[in-house]
């Protein structure tokens, strides 16, 4: 068995809300591999939960950061520079769209809801990468979390599908620009998993039943599988991979037809 040793490496994970967050699944793998950890969270209400989750992470740092607040981002990365001097890995696990934009028809998306979804869910990766760039060096790696709705229509995902498409395009442009200094940028397209964000999608439970029927592996994915892929993409094990959207979805994305519609 090949082990990944990240002792001496420093990682920032942004957007963990609870133990069911996919960002947390990646953070657990990074911590187990020996990386020193920092976390950002949105809103004081989440601090107590994150403090409990990370209590065993020696030397961890916590930051309350609204990614739409440029000054808050600058302050966090300034503090990391003072404390650590550099940064090796960054996990962007941040997405949000106002609920009305998820419940109604896509054609009725309000401009303010569109702007909010795109700013928080896609532009924030660009803003974060810009502030992180001076701390990143050869071998640095960024990972963000996307979803299949960036490519295909998922009813009720609405404007978040547009945001994820913008996020994936941003990954490619960032990979191009940061590649010259040896920094990689990739996206994980995770399949159906029970997270706070997923459970907020109208009809999610019905979607999962359909998902498990169609996916070749006939099941949902586990948080550990997302964590394993995140660790791989951040670590030197994937040193030649950048600008990619990598799927961990039990094979769902390869299917072009519902198996129950098989004409044979």
C-alpha cells in the first residue's frame, strides 16, 4: 500500500460547515497524512462546530471569512503568511444560491440571485486564488468542488448549474495562469452524497433513488471516496494533472440513457 506523507505541508480548507461537508472529508485525509491545517468558515454561528471538529488538529488555525468581503480574504491570507510563510494546498468547498432561485423556474431567476450565486460559488475561487498566489510555490495545489449540473440539466438545480459551469471554466483558466510557477488547479465533480447543500435541493431524496438506479455501481458515493480523491489531487501523486474536472460519482456521468429505457 502506497502512503502519502504530507508532514511539513500546510493546507487551508474553506467552507466546512459540519462533519458531512465534502470539504471536511478532504480535510480529514490531509490531516491524517500529516499536513498542518487551517480552516475558514462563514458566520460566527459555525465557529463552535468547527472548533469541536478540529480540536484534535494540532496547530490548526480558524478564520471567519465571508468570501464576498475582499478585506476579510486579505486579512486571512496576511495572517497565514505571518504564521506560516507559505501555503501548499487549498480546498475551495464553497457554494450558495438563494432558495427562491432553486425552487422556481430557471427562466424566472432574479438578477440579484444570479449575481449572488455566481459571486459566491464561482468568482470566490478566483478571488481566493489571487490572494493565495503569493504564498503558493512549486508543487502547490488547489481543489474545488463542482457537480454534474455544470454539463447537463438537473431540474431544480437551476442557477447553481450555471455557477458550477463558471467554476469549472475558472479552474481551467487558473490552471493555465498558475501552471508557470508549478501550481495545479483541479475540480472534483462529486456524485450524490448527503450534505447540507445537497439536502437543500428540492426533491433531493427522489433524485438519489433515481441516481442509484442509473449509476453503474448502483449506489451513492461515500464521503471517504471524495476525501481520497481530494488527497490524491492535492498531493504529488497527481503532479501531472491540472485544469481537470475529475468525477467521483459511481459512474453516473457516463450514462447516456436510463437503463430502464434500454431498447433491447
